[in-house]
C-alpha cells in the first residue's frame, strides 16, 4: 500500500513513471498532451524528482513553455505553449477563468443527489504541507460544479463529473471529501480504506477548452478516461 504523502519524509521521491506522455494536438502555437498519473508536471525540489512532463516534451520541443499544472497523482489533459505570445494569452485565460475544465472522478459511497455545487474557500495548511484546508477567514475562493454520471451500488462508489471554476491546489480532492465522498486512491484526504480501494487516484482531467491564442477560435480537446 502507498504511504500517504503527508506522512512521507520532507523530500518525497517520486517513483519512476514508465508511461509515455501522449500528444493529442500540435500546431505552431501550442501542444495538448495527455499526462499519465504519477508523473510530475514540472521538476520537483529534490534532485531525484527531475523527470516530468515538461522536461520530456522539451527533448523534442525546446521552445516549450508552461501554462498550468496537474497534480502528480492526477492524469489527463494539459496544454503547453510553444511561443511567448501563446503562453501569455493562455496564462491570462486561466487567470481570468475563461478556460473550460472538466474532470471525472470515482468517489467512495453513493452520492445522494444528482448534482450540486461546492463553494468552500481553500488555503495552504502550512504546518501540514502539502495539505490544503478549508478556511473561511483567509482562504481563497474555490468553486466546483459536480454531477453524478453513474452509481455503482455493488461496490458502493459513484462516478462524478467535476467542473472547477477556480483552480486551487487540491480543490477537487477537498471538495469531494467535503461532500462526504472522498476520491478513491487519494493519499492526502481519504481514510485508509478509501486510499486502499485503488492503486491510483481516480481523478482524470477529461476535457479542456479555450480560445486558441492565435486564431481566437474556441478549441476543445478531450482525453479518454482510463478508469
């Protein structure tokens, strides 16, 4: 069983990820890729944690520029810029919440209602890094729309569509936990039994859409859900 990362030594060494980064779309201005689970988006602090999406892509695209990140344990769709102008345009779109993001997650238990919204502010839990926490006094706004896609009564689990409006660290993990249904395989916010229910975090960035930084046309990309 994986040891929850919150209980790991200060410099957590990420196990080697042998899955490839798959390119879903490429043009002169951007790359859209599928990130496997257990691969960092950018290099980690420890020298051993240099393997990551952007370093792998830079071997073929040395001009690549970071726009956003996905959590280590989360798989799914990411966009990278290939020019300074594209990076500026895409980064601004993320900051101004003009990017459509859709995830799928499998959570513990049977979610009672069909859909809803979680609106709970989040902030870093500094004494317990890398954890985040809900805080109504100093937390930053965090908003997630959710919808039930499927209920599995035999295994007591539910598949959710998650559409975050904001992009706070661990937002979807915490908001699902606050619903009373932590994500299966979550090593940070789920009880031991829920962590043990899956060998990976069952959270996937499924869909990403934005105005193309060069053409201005609305562009939508999909990464198939692997679970």
